[in-house]
C-alpha cells in the first residue's frame, strides 16, 4: 500500500519507518528543508533507540523516502497520516493550525478516494473539524477522515509500534475501518485488540490514557511530599500499593515530576477542552499544578541545605525528561537549572545523549561535561535528574574525593539512602531519608 506521512517528528518518523518495515511504500513530507536533507542522508534529528537503523534499512530497500513537496505527498498516498505537531496555546489548548493545514492541502490536491488519518494527539472534535474543512474547501472530495491515535513512549517507540497493546480506530464507514485493518496487516494479532469506534471516542481514549498516567505520577508525588513531612518512606508505600492488583506498581515511582512532549501538554489540552464545553476538570487541573510544583522541589531542598547558592558549583546528571531519549521538552532539569542559575550558582551538566538539546536551551550559561567524573569535580552537590543506567552504579566514594561537599539530591529515588551514606554522602531523596 502507498502511504504518506505528514510530519517528520517522533510520531511521523516512527510511524513511517515501521510501516515501511511492514512492506508498505512510504513517503514522508515535511516543510523543514534542513530536516528533510538530513533524513535523505539517513540521519535523524533526535535520539530514539533503533529508529535510525530502521530508516536506513528501509531506505536501502526503497520503501521509504522524504520530500518537501506537499502536492506529491497528497497524490502519492492511498492513506495519508497526519503526524504534525500540536503545540500548546497560551491557555493550554492544543494549537491545531498544522493539523488543519494538512487537511486543507489534502482537500486541494487529493484525487479519488483517500483516507486522512489523524495520528497526532488532538482533542475530541478535531476529526469532525477536519472533515468539515475538506468538505468546505472541496465539496466533491472523496477524502474520508479517520482518528487513529498513537501510543508511543519516547525511548521505546519502535517497540511500542511493533508490539502494541491496542490499536484504536475512529471512523464513520466500514470502508475506512477495513482500510485501516489493511494498513496494520502484519501487526494485528488475536491478542491485540482493534477498537473500532467513533471519532470523538478514539480521540478521547488518547487523552484519557495519558491523563490517567499523569494522575498516577502526581498522586505518588503528593504522597512522597507527605512522607517527607511525617518521616515515612514513599518507596515502601508505593511498593505496597503496587501489590494491589487494582492499582499495579507502574507509574508509582515518586520523583520530581513528569515532562516530555505528551503528558504536560495533553493534560492541559483536556482541561481546556472540558472548559470549552462548560465543565471544570478540577482533578486534572490539580494534577498539572502538583506536577508544576514538584519540579521546584529540589530547588527548595538545596536552598534549605546550603542557604546562599551564589558561587557554589552544582552537578546535574541527566537533562532529558526520561532515559533513552534526547527530548528535553518540559523536562524537570530545565526548571531546576534555571532556578540554580537565578540563585547565582555555577551549574555543570552531563547527559549521555541530550547535550546538544541542552545547549540550545542554555547556551553558554552552564558548563557542559563529557563524563560523570568531569561533571562532579569541585561540586557542592550532585543532582540525579534522569535515571539513565549509566548513573545507577556510580562509585560514590571515588566521586566524593573530587567534590567540595558530598551531598546527593536523588530526584528519581534510584539510590538506596543507607548505601549512599556509607560512602560518606548526605542523601536527600523524594519522600525518603
């Protein structure tokens, strides 16, 4: 099948590469000339395990190629995936201008029956609006709109696409449902449910999914803060909670808040959508508020510990919002680093893959290091922000010999307090002592 992908970010490239790997012929379209030139050379502009190899392999087989030609893209695909960005507006609502722009282009250039598939995360009502745009711009158009939300975790996106726990399709006709089953031939198994539903329900499933996971994170972070106040250990609390099959242990790891391109944006967008319909989503507003406050927690703890931070050197281990990605969008590290700099501190940073992204944000205001050892030298404290495997088994005794003060602020609770203390360090965790 011929498939066009509009948008060459995380969702677009993973979708395109994985569909090409299933044997489809894929054309990826993007308006960023630098990005397209890079992709045509077999390089990608972000880090995602296994993705570059998948793209190169399918380029060599002639199954995937890249272009800036919008008309060619619309004409090429039997199905057209809309994977463009949906950034937040100032009020938290999703900016759908790129999504609607693709719909307008499809209406203008499409000949015959085609399906426009909204893969980007969009609020309920977007598929309906895209259909209205197409009908208004071209009343004779045979383009049908489908909602097919993605459920890809950054750092495991290729695996998630090839091993989905569900495939959600929102459409109006049996023809569209049948075509989507054909798209995913090779992925569908008897144990993988294909949920065929309405546009609005498919769109809502994605927001409900991400908002619930965000709620679990904010909930356990709130519990951790209470544990801090009363002297309890949140690690044991979350372990006990996770033993209840109704709760499960996943996403019950206390820390300094969630980040990334999905959870913060999607929670706010769902709140804004509810507000536009006259409903106050107070629980979800609280989820976002707890997360915003949580990102400032370590800054409060370091000020309490040291008082004035002016002139002190602090080491940040981990910049990306989670391991196995270079993405720093909404990362807790950004809030902490800015706060430290505002307090007059000298900040040294190290991340296995996100240093280029950090440089785009902070320029020359921080010191960039090439190793853990370099990062902690002459430092007053270590801040563990992203739980990369590289940071899990560091030799604290050896690192302490290079530091001015030996304090660890464990923003992800990956270290055992007693073991860290045995190496001569003070330990400050989230809901643990």
